[in-house]
């Protein structure tokens, strides 16, 4: 079913309009589609970060911090954090903790909007496959592996088999 739409007239700074036109061409979409995509990102995620509640830093800076920790420290920290943050994120949005919403959270919020990884989700008859790829190295893979595993295991009681690679984590999720 198509979404209903509303027409709005916006006044844009000329420099912003030029940037939007450039980015929309680069992305192979209309300016309207780009603005809708940006608004959707705001609606789904950015509006939940109050002032001072989010720190943006370069990947290299964050990886320098992560490099100071051992594999066990990273995995223990990530496993404890995953369930807590997922619950908080879904509750803020008025969503139930269920498989559909968790896959949405992992794929869209963590993956597409927050840039943690590229997410590929394949639905199978008895086993689903979730493949998360990135370019941050094995310590980031350790973090992702345990963060997502804690959500699937602790929140949903699912059996998860995973493979951790240098720049990817692959999950086989038994239904």
C-alpha cells in the first residue's frame, strides 16, 4: 500500500540546495528522495539523541581506543552492553522486543544509520543468516560479534552460531 504524502514548501539556503542537488545526483536519486531519506533517518534515530548524549568521532580515533583493550575485555564489555542498549533503543521508539524489531534495529539503526557495518539478512526455512561486514579490523569484529549475540541470545533466547572474521561477522540463527 502506498504511503500518503503531504506537500510542504521549504525555504533552503542556496548553499544547502546546491549541496543537496550534488548529493542527490551522486546518489542517483531526486532531491525530494534525498530529503525524505534524511528525514527518515532523523525520525528513526537522530531525534533520540539529546544534546550531549552522543559523541561523534572518527573511526580511527575510536579504533585507537579499542586497540587498548584485550579481546576478552572487548567481548565482555560488548556482551553486557548489547542487550541494554537495544532495550533502551526499542523502548524509546515504543517498539516491542521481538525478532522483527531486533533485525530492524540491527540492520537499519546500527548498520545503515550509525555506520557500524553493512548488513545482509537472508531468511531461510529453519536458519536465518545475518552477515555484517565492515572495514575496521578484527577488534571491531569481536565487539560486533558479542554485542549482537547478546541481543539475540538474551532477549530472544535464540541459538546463534557465529563466525568472526577480520572484517565481518556471520551469524546463523536457528529459529
